C-alpha cells in the first residue's frame, strides 16, 4: 500500500468533522492518525435497512422505530433494579419502551426527544397496549429534522465524548477523501486465496452494502493481519536457522544420569517424552527453539533443569530467566540443593543480589570467566555488562512476561547461537500457539506428577462471604495459610467499578474484622520490588497467615502450606487466569480449596465459573475462555513485541489462520520473495509501527 500520497500519518484532527477537540477524545482510544481511524474497525453492526411503523409491530420481532418520547418515568424495585419506562409515538400509534438499570438515559431523554430505537417487541401485561419494546439494543437521539440513515450501520468502540453518529461521519469523510488503496500482498496470493481487493475490503468493512460483502471484507482484512504476522514469525525462524550456527550438544552422559538419580521422584511419562524431544533438539546442529506448555505444577522446571545439566556436561553455560525475584530465588535454592553435590556451580543474578557495585562486578566476572555453570536470574540477565563465556542454553520461564525482544537480547549474549527453551503455565489453545509462537516448536506436559491433590473449586454468592471467611479462619487455625485475590488495588471512581471492593478495602475489612488476631499482609503491583519480596518471603516462611493480593501472585512462590484461595469478584477474571491463581494452592499434603466469590447476574459470568468448578484441565479451560470472551488482547499478553490483532479473531478465524500460515510458509521459503518481503516490511510501518520491524529485522 503506498501511503505517502495521502499522508495517512497526518493527525486525525485533519479529518473533516473531527478537529482538535474530538481528536483529544479519540486519543483516549489510541486513535492518533488518519490510519488509526481507518483501522479502528466496527465492533458490531446494526441492521437499519427498513423502518417499522408502530401500528405494524408484531410480537417477537426486532424492530427499527423512529418517534418522539413522552411520559418518561423511573422506579426502583425492592431488589435495587432501576426500571425506566417511556412512550414512543409515531404517526401510526404509540408503544411503551422499557429499559433496565440504565439511569444515564434520564439525562439524555426528555419529553419530545426524537429517537431511533432498535429493539425486540414482547408481550407485556403492564403496558397500556399489552406489548412493549423491552430488549432495546440501541437508542439514538435524532435532531428535529434529521432523517435516520438506513442500511447496515457500523457500531464503533467509542467513548461518551464521541457519539456513533460523529464516528460514522468522520469515517465516511476519511473514506471519501482517500485515494484507491494499492495492494500490499503479492497478486498471486490475492488470486489464489480469492480475496477481494484491499481498497474494496477497507471501504466495505465500515459501510457494507449487505452482509455478504461484509463477510468478504472481514476475510480479506483478517487474512492480511494473520499472513503478515506469520511471515514475520517464519522469518525469525528462518534467520535463526540459516544465519547463525547452532550448538551440537553431546549425548547425555554420566552427569545427566546422576542428576536424574538425585531427583526425589520418578519423572512422569510426559516429562520423559518432552525431555527426549529436548535432548534430540539440543544434539541437532540447528538451534533449538522449543516452547514447553504445561499446567501449573506439571513439572516443566525439572525438564528445564535436566536440559541445563546437559548443556553443562557439554562444557557450556546455561541461563534461566524467571519473571520475579522471588521465583528466581526459589529456583536457585532448588537447583543448588540438587546440583551442587554434582560439582555444578549455580549462581543467582537479580537486582537484590547485585545492589552494590562490588557484588555485581564479582558476579559479572564469574559469569564471563566461566566460573559459574548455571546462572538463574530475572531480567537482570539481559542487562548490559552480563557476558557469558560459553552460553549453550537459555531457558525463559513464563514467556508472556518477557517477549520477543528480551528473548533475543539474552540469546545474543553468546558468539554461537544458544539453544532456547521457553516455558509457560498459561494454557494456550493450539490455534493460538500457531499464531503467537509461530517461530517455536511446541511440546506439551499434560500429566501431573503423582501426589498432586485435586483442588476443590466452588462458586459462592457475595452474600455467603461471611461463611467463606469463617471457613478460611478455621483452616488458618488448623495451621494452614490462605490467599485472597482482588481485581483492583484501590477503590475506583468509575461507575462501572463502583461496586467492586479493592484489595485495600478487603484487606482493611479482614485484618480489622474476622482476622484481627491473625498476621495478615497486603500485596500489590504498585509496591516497590523490595517490599513485595519481603512480604512474599514472610508468607512463604509462614510468618504471615493471610495474604490479600492482586494478581501479582499469579506467578509466585511455592507455598505448600497454603490450602485456600479466595477470589473476590471472580467474574472479572478470565478462566485461564483463575486457573493460574488456583494453582497457587494444592501444593502440599493438606486438602485445598479455591472459592470464587461473585454476585454477577450475567449468564456468561455464571457459565464461566461453572466450567471452572467442573474441570481442572487448563487447556480445556483456555478453549472455553476463548469461546466465551474471545481472544481479546491475547497477543499483547502472550508475546510482547507482536502487534495486537485489530480484526482477526484466532478462534473464529481458524480456517483463515491455517490458510494464511500455509501461504506464508510457501512465500517465505521461496528465496525470490525475500527481497519483496523487505520492501513490504517498509510499507508495514504505518500498519504496525515499530513492532513488526522489531520482530522481522535480521
């Protein structure tokens, strides 16, 4: 696409109908340029194809009505539900409109207000006509002489400051002012995939003539997104394999055998299988790039440790990067206990250990002189000044907290290309894995080690909170510990979150109430790293009995004595995240519990919590989560450095994803296309900014 003639990089304020004031409001939606506005795709569409006269309404139909409001009333039920009623009048008659819990309408609608209503007509014995429109999808205020637009109308993600009418007008003006968009894909791919042109797709996705045209537009734009990202990921893989030689590790010998013998348990079948695969990768001349997915507590770290022992046996060093200081310290203690007797020198590199220049310089010197065999650390491992003498294997734990660029920085700490083992306990469905980790081979550990007790999971209404905490107190008095997780750090002024108690409020309520005589602590992400570490250490050591926290403990220390996890406002967490949190308990000998507190009346929230009660399979939960809430910003969470998807949905668009991946594979493996891809990448700077260039530069 040649963007330069039209200047898509111009500030969005220069679009007719926007201006500086509305541009400031659009900035809150990350719409800064004309291109941002063009690719701010509708979240849904309203079928405005034909108006219905009130006299012609049939019960059960979804209707499009235009009329004037009169007789607005509101009342509150004994259960706290606000009901707003109004009469809508047109030339043919009148009908009652009903809204539930939408008090803001009282400041928007007045007697005489002219409105466009889309809603479903249902039987209503309380209505003057015996029928009312009470499933109202949208209510648009019209100017006195304004004619409603008919057709398929886009509905954009927006803010209160920008109405849908203003949004639609701005996009229309942008589309009418821009030239025909040029293709960014090779014509043979467009033809082979039977895609409509980019220009047609970009215009039709905003204002389609019909739903068939909308489907064609969505498919074209989704294919573009997925194809370009797949090309970038495959280019990484190709460059990794072609441009730098890997390390051919020697066969497993006495040291690996001795390390396995020191383990206090037998490896599970899945652990053995994955370690055999890792061994084969490491003994190949190609650099290993492997993702190991395993549920919480499945034993991924043991496989990583054996791989590190293997690299040490071959005369190389290993690096293990953990997401938190606490976790790095925990791995260091476990690795040291198992490996020091075998003559393997294990070091810890974290901000806490290297606070003084003297200690830091001593550690850096040991690493560069090969006086340490395995170095465990946090992001401090990728800081300037850390140079390995002979780095053979890099392990990153909880990959989604590091990302492509940090992974790349660590692997460049060596002349030869070290092997890379990536671990994640975040269950990622296969379709997401194909997309997000396209440059990695994938192994699964699904079998849990013997002795891991199932966690009893129950969903409770907020009114049962007192009984829940009485049970938690019983567990603590029996010698155990408990977590309480909250979605917010502090109270929010947002109307949407007004009823959600924060971690600070819950801590205050519990520590001064039922747990007044029990050591409690509060932990959240805004605390200083040193303070967070101190709090977690006291909880791990048993000094603190009840820890109230935000999701900062999602990836935390192993506290076998913790037997209860209470999650407040559980409906505000994703299923996969709740599963991760649940995995903090059930690590010791005691029976463990996860209690999900929610007062949500939404069917989808209830369905999600019911799924969590009935299954402990993280991968099944991840699939269900995608079905129920969509992938959202999965790219941003799972792989920092990749662009977020704007229109593609990797769950709904599985077929397009597979087609795009196949096309990208053929495209990238053809050497003649590499020059084309380099030129293509320059044109993608507008679409994806620096993110795409960062992951595709050699």
